[in-house]
């Protein structure tokens, strides 16, 4: 399954839950700015996937600022800014954040292991079971 299909399936599943906040939004077309803010420190991973989720739903969404994958971030730090229609941002935010949180969590945990074994002159490598 390719990435675009995964994104579309995730959005389809989430949108079918009928988000009442978006449904009752008075000015769905209003252009707003949203910020993704870190709840704790970590290593960022999945920022491009987050952008793809939003752009799959609304090609006009803009990202004036974002950190890059692999960047360390602190609690409370802005990871990304998003500008677009309020309805588009609210529709996509849960799916986009789920991907970002999962991937950043894996990157952060992996980095913790790498840091712990540095003094032993070993490397942690990925493996793929087939």
C-alpha cells in the first residue's frame, strides 16, 4: 500500500466520524493560522507526512514554518505553523497529529537507546523482518 493511499484511508476513516466542531463552525472558509506545539521534548519525525495529510485534503494549505525531521525540540516549542481554511485544518488535524506523534515517539525512543550505548562503542541498527 502506498503512502497516498494510507493517508486517504486514514482521512476517510476519521472524517466519517462526523466532527461536530467542524460541522458547526460558523465560518468554515475563514483563513486561520494553527501551530503544532510540543507537549514534551523529543526528536521530530514525520513532519513531511503531516504536511501531506493536510495537502491531500486541501492543496491550498501553507506551512510558513516548520522544524525538520531529526531536529531536537523542547516542551512548548512550536514544531510547525499551518495556514489554511479553518474547516480544512480541523478536519485533518487529528490524523496528521497521530502520524507525527507516533513517528516522533519512535525517533525519540530510538535516540534514547543510541545515547545510552554510545560509551560502549556499539551502534543500534534497524532491521527488517521479511
